[in-house]
């Protein structure tokens, strides 16, 4: 899981791409795979991302990045991302995401 500075990020309306600044100061462009809430976790919203580099790669396997998604109540175009802290939370989130992705197929 990638670590990054806790700062607001803006989703580009034209394309589902986020520009993340990582803790080491590097930037990573990521495609938004899904934005969803998890009822079992008090309807907390989560976001699933894949780096653009992984998407453009010849490899079939891509690293999926999962974060808590917190929208700014004063500006819905602004949000922050937080790391998932526990294995239990991660397992719950991945189970819900798996269901979402299966339903899309």
C-alpha cells in the first residue's frame, strides 16, 4: 500500500485519474477503478485505484491501491485519502469491492 502526504487531491472531471503525491515527494498518476461505501463500516467511503503505469504495462497483474475516501463537506470536488489501518478493515473493504467488480462483469 502506498503512503502519501495527507493533502487534498482533486479528481479531474474529464478522466478518472488522480495525481497523488507520495510521502517521498514523488508523484503517481492513478486511474479510479471504483468509489464505494461500505455499510459494515458505518458507510465509510473507499476508493480503489490502479497506477497508470501498471495499466499501460504488458503485465496482466496490477497493484490495486485501496484508501479511505473523505469528501470535504464544504467543497465536494475536494477530498482526502487515508490509509486503511487494520487487516479486518482491509478484508471487509476487499470483499465489498470484489462483489462490486463481479456485478459489473
